[in-house]
C-alpha cells in the first residue's frame, strides 16, 4: 500500500517535472564586456518574461565557423544562437550552416510601423544575418607624446606620417582595413578603393604604402592588445574597436584620444544554425524577436559604446548604466564622429579574403 | 617403435597446450583491447580522417556533374569560348544545387583556388531564379494541371522517353531527400519545367506513347520565348566568359586532388602541370624552414642551459637536489598562458628588461632592444617553457652515472676536462638524445606561445594551420600542411635513429 502511494507520488513528480520542462538555449557570443551587455539588455529580461527558457552562455564566437562545421560533420548541433561578424555570417551562409531568414517576417517592425528590413537598412549584409550593433574599427593615440611637440593627429593618414608623429603603431594582423587605409592615404578616392584593390597593381600599391611604416608597426590579433599597448606606452598610435577605446579612456582614464577620421563601420549580429529541432527553433525565434526590437537594441548601449543597428533605436540611447555618462556622443554613428566614415564591403572581402590574406601574410613574413 | 596411443596422446597434449596458450593470448589481448580501441577511435581514426581531407575533392564533381562531364572533353586555352550547351548544363546543375544551398559551398571551395568564384556562384544561384522558368511552369501547368503534383512527375520519371528529365528529376529528388525536404506535398521546382519542355521539344517529332502530353504541350512550348542561358549568365556576371573560371572548374573536377599539397609547397595547379607561385604569394616553404630553424635553435638553447643545471642537480646531496628540482618543476604547475604573458611584460620595449638596461646605462633610451614580436621573443619564451623537458631526462640519466668513474679517470691522470669529455659526457648522451627529441618534437608543433610573442617573423607553421582550420575553413589545405609537418617529424626521427640510434635514448 505504502509502496503504491510512494510510486504514485514519484510518478506524479516526474509528470509535473516533464510538463513544465524548461528549454535550455545555448547562446554563443564573444565574452567580456560585450557578452555582459547582451546578458543585461536581452537575456535576463527575456528569461524573466519566459521562465521556462534557460539561457546558457558560451564564449566561442571567435571559433564559431569551425565549430559549427565540426558539429554538422558530427551530426550533433549543440548551439542555438550564435553571435557572428558579417564575414563569418556570409561564410556560414555559403556553407549552409546558418539559416536564411526573412527579417520582416521574424523581427518586430519599428514602433512607428517601419518594417524591420527598412529599419535595419544597410546592415542586412547577408540573408542569414540578423544585425544587432554597429561598431567601428578606428585609430586612437596617446595625448602625451613629447616628440609630437603638442600636435595631435587629426587625419587617418597621420598614421603613415612618421616625421610629424614618430613612434610605434599597432595595426591589425590581417589585410582587412589596413589595405583600405593605405590606399586612401596613397591618394585613391574612397569610392574607387575596392576597384583598385582588385588589381595586382592596386594590391602592390597598398602594400608598398604599408612598407613605409612596416618597421614601426606591431601587429595585433586580439582586440585587447592595442588598449594594453597604448596604456603601457608600448605604442603611441593604434587601431582597435571603438568600444575598447571607450573602456580605455572613460573607465581606465588613460591619456588617449579617439581619431574618428575614416573609421570603418562594421556590424555584428546573430545567426541561427541550420538544423535546429522545432521546439528549440521556436524558442530561439522568440528570443531573437525580443532581443532585436527597438527598445532592447537601445538598452544594450547602456552597457557598451556600440551603436544599435536599427535606425529607430538611436533616439532611445540613454546614459551608461554605471558611469552615468550620456552614451550618444560615444556612438560611432553620432554626427560628430561619423563625419568621414568608410563602409566595409563584405561581399568583396568574402571573395578576396583568402587570396589577400595569403599575400598579406607573405608580405609580413618577408 | 612408437605406439599409436602415444601419438594420439602426444597430439592431444600438443593440442591442449596450444589451446591453453591461445586462451592466454586472447586474455592478454582482451586486457589491452580497451586501450587499443580507445586509441583507435580517439586518435588513429580522427587523424586519418583529417589527413585524408588533404586529397579529397568530391564536392565539385558531385554538385556539378553535368558541367564537369561536359568540360572533360574541352581543351581550355586563352582563346577558348564557353559554348552555349555548357551554360545549359551549368543551369541545371546550379538549379538543383541552389535548392539545398550547395552551390555556395562549391563556390567557396573553388574560391580557394581562384578569387572571385565564391560570389560568382552566390550571385548566379540567386539570379537563375529570374531566368524565366516560372513562365514555363505557368504555361505548362495551364495545359496539364496535374503537372503541379509530385505524383505525376514520379510517373514521368518512370517512363524512359525523357531521359534528361528523368535524370534531372531524380537528382533533384535525391538532394531534397538528403536534406529531409522531400514529401508528397513538395512542389516540383520551376526549372524542372524548362528541362521537360526542352526534352519534349527535342524528341517531339518522333511518334511516341506520350502523344497526349506532347500534343497538348508542344504548341505551348513552341510559343514560349527561348531562354538564352549564356546571355543570362553573362549578364549576371561577365566572369562566366573567362576561360580561367572554367579552367579552375575543370582542374578541380577529379574526386582526388594534389592541389592542396601543391599549395603547401608554394606551387599552383596549372593546366600544364604544377607552376611555381609568383614571389609575393610564396609563404609556406619560408614558414616551414623557419619552423625547423627555430625548433632546432630552441633545442640547442635548452641543451646549453639545461645540461649544467641537470649536472648540478645530479651531483647535489639528495636533500638539496629535491628542493632545486621543485624549482625546475614549478613552471610545469603554472599555466602556459601566464608564463607567456609574463614574458610579454618582461620583454616588451617598455618592459622590465629594457627598463633595467636603460637604468644601468647599458643602452640609451632611444635604442631599446627589440626582444618581442619577432623570432627572438619566440625563442626566449619557448626555451623557457620547454626547458624542464630537457632537464628532467638529463637529470635522471646523470643520476645513474656513478661518480667513481670520473674519480677513476682522474686517479689515472686525466685532467678534469678530459675526464668529463671522455668519461662523463659519453655516458650522458642517452639523456641528451631523449631531451632533444622531446623538446624538438614539442616545439615544432607549438602554437600558443608563437602566436602571442612571435609577431610576424616568429610564428610557426601551426599558426597557419590553425588559421585554415578555424578562420578560412580551408580544411584541405590545413590537412595538407599538417601531413607535411607529420612527415617531416617522422623523417627527422628516422634520420635521428640512423645517426644516434633510438636505443641510445633513455628517459631514466
């Protein structure tokens, strides 16, 4: 008798547990302050509204492409939503590893009814890419360099001017951005850059321009390198993401200034892996719909100085959550900063990345 | 005389012994079986699979079977022009591939060989939907509404008359089934109607059992505008007119390729055999030789630094020796990343070493030494990290060298140097061998330290392999570079065995 009761109880518990079974979603991102901003702005509010969803964070975005491919080969998909840069999104889309989405169908329109595709505009760079933020790769410099005699660089080409602004520079260890800046400073018009870069002479011309400062450059591969080196005085001038500069200047209070001239606009966003089971896909679509609405994208800017990818979110950007500074002037898209913007051509780089990377590495190694 | 019984007896005894021996053997095998299976599954098979990718190349011919078949007999040179028929095959191949997004995969595969093919395929996969196939679908289904159902197509595919339609339909269906997209409710794709119309048109004049189909459809088809595939493809992207593009497809149609290995040796697959790449693209031979050079240097540095330390440790009283041994082992218990980062702090331009040198006036503030982000940085940091692997085998071998040998040599009149050179050193060679092999093999495949302190001239081949595995997704090239590295290590091991003898290696 007792035993029957007990087993009924146990059975009951199992049924209850099953009926309210939570869905675990694994969301992959870049880690650090960026992941924190997503957790605060998207994931925590979403989990409050949907108690049956539990979001697990994974910080593997930097190797997302390879891992997703390995997962397909192993036939075991463990990720549900992945934060990726557009170049990776294009590659994943080409490989059939990311799902094609219709943004007007799956995302909220702007509060005034503008469809999502218009609200996101140019940031929709691939059929698989759901944009979140606009950031920029730009240059920064130390303000206390004695040999500069009180002058400050105000032009992107000052990075190539070793006479007026001597000292070590740090640039990213990849062809992207560097070749564009080199051609720009070699007198090529902004709109002709990719046409010139397509030719052998154009590529050699860009590398020749970089040759003029090659001995003075330290090449970085992690976004944290340049801020660290600037703080140590190891370099006096260097490129990194604008959010890293914000942390260096506003949070670490280092004597560094951002040079917004010819900043390169880039995007970051979500991709949904192909082959998710239906229940997980439904939950992911809910999360994406919530996390990319106008208010949530504006909320993210409270925690990090990256601009929302939606036009309609810009007006809602407020103050930093802990520092209490007005965030709008720190956004790459703010009129004071975006006076000379360089737009990155993702489609072009998807074609030329492998070839130019080989040439760039051969140039570096020699 | 041997009796029959004894023969039987001996034989059965023999058999019994054999059987029990066999059982013993099986039991022994059973004991090592778990380890064996584990190594097979977790080590041999994955590595074999990865290495196999360096020659594998089925994708192109699987996704573009008609195009590659047609190209087989073509002689492509600079004046060659792609014929109309080729574009028809390309259209059918691309249409099937685009249904399951395979065209972009072929595009990125071929883009490794020729820049621009990736977007060429991506664009074309999108634009073939606007080639007018929907007009064909509308016109044909207006005449025969059953054509919208997949059952009708199944029947069509069973017939033998429209061979091209049947093969195309089956290929299309197979792709959808592979992708779990096929059911009875699936609608036939637009391009299938073009294929069918084409088949009917070309066989329409001969009488056949499918006359109803033909009677109804032929008049409509002859009224439909002809799709000019070549023009449409060239409108999408004029690169389709370039012989180079077709040459690349032709070169990479076979199921197996030596292309990845050629790339790893700075060669390029050309239509008349391998060609050396232009100078500004040569990379891998340089990095391979640099990897070897740095590994040898690191091994030598470790030996020079490690030998005296091991000698000192081996000749201390046990009490102190243990204490100092802990100092040697300490780095082992610290994270590799921490040690490498510590070297960054020490070696950088504004770092501790340069600061000290400037402070004591050895160098001026303007000529600080470049100790990091180059080969020097990699060699210093890696020698430090790998030093214990040299000291420990040396130490354990030196422990076994009895001090009385050196004493005996000295008492027979040898100077300390001679005693060391003729008596002590030869006995420590097995330790040198073991330490050198360990350090060399570990360093040749090192990744994280060169990545962090190597800058541009101090990186190893493993950094390029990692780039191809995780960033460019060119796993074939990564696998080829990895196989070459493995082959180089095995070859050096063989040479080492020949010169020093592997029996001379002792870990203790």
